[in-house]
């Protein structure tokens, strides 16, 4: 009887010692059984993360604005490196409001007004069309924008009003990005290197014409006639009034 009791006690102690090991073994087996499904879900989630989401129009518009600032900086550096008389990102009164102009430079006997576009993709547009179109993402995204030649014509008018019409004012548009035109570039539109060549060709050998210098002084006074922050706010209000009929925005 004592022998049976000793055997029973020994077996009970052994069983209690083995219980944790058995529990661990069962847990390992259970998680191994779930592992294939968990791995598939993990791989699926990784695959989803790697799939790029198409940018929204708002994101593309924001990117376009950032690229526009970078493009204006490129043109500004080119002009300031070559020419003594230039203005950049100025505001002039125009049509009961304010208009913003990217670049104005005095060359010889004329004033050149430059509108900068820093686009990628493919561009469709001509001289007469009100709007041009930028094609992105292999043709899947179409983003219209105002014809920059017509847009800059308003800037030219504002400069003429400021200087009194005493000198020639030239309308130029500079494309400084990687965009290609579906057809030939319209007249008055050029790349950065061509812009530099054009400006150099009109520099002249006798320096700045005195009448042009007087006109330039009037332009500078007009550009500084009101505090910049006030001019910026006025320009925003001008755009807000005109936006419904001037869509799309440039």
C-alpha cells in the first residue's frame, strides 16, 4: 500500500512538472497553424503599401505652385546675373485691382516682361486659345491653365500704363521645366537658354536708352507705390473677384 502511494505521488509530481511544457507545446502548435494566414495577410499589406496612390488634383496644383516658385528663381538668377536693371515678383495697379508680374528687365531701348512656367509632361496650346492643357501620368491626368501669352499680355498692359507708353514693352514666356510641346512652341514662348540669347541680342552696344531709363524709373516708382503686404492682399482680392470667369487659374 505504501508502494502504491509512493508511485502515485511520484506520478502526480511528474505530471505537474510536465503541464507547463505541454501548454507551451500546444501554444507553439497553435501559432504555427495560424502562421500561413498571418504571413499572407502581412504580405498583402506590404503589397498594398507598395502600390502608389494616384495624386489628387489638389496635390498636383500644390506641386505646380511649388515648381512655379522654383522656376521663377531660375529665371531671376539668369536675369540678375546678366542685367543691371530688373524687377521680380512685383505688383502693379491694373483694372481697378492689382496684377502680379514675375519678371521685368530693361534691355537697351525696351522693357521685357517675362512670365515663367515650370511644367513637366506634355503641353498643348497655341497663340489664340484661351486655355492650354498640361498632360501628365501618361495621358491619364489633364490639367488646364490660362494661355500664358494672353496672361502676360495683361502684365504688359499694366507696365505700359505705369511707364506712359514711351518705350516698347515686349511679351515673353519662359518654360523652364521638362515639359515638351505637342506641336512647335508658339511665338514668344522659349526655353531658358533661348531667353538668355534673346535678351543678349537686344542688349545693344550703347547701353540703356535715356528715354527707356526714364520709363524704368516710373515703373520702379509704380511698383513701390504701396506696401508689399497691402499689394499682395489687393492682388488676392482681385483674383477672388475675377476667378469665376477667369477659370482655370494659372
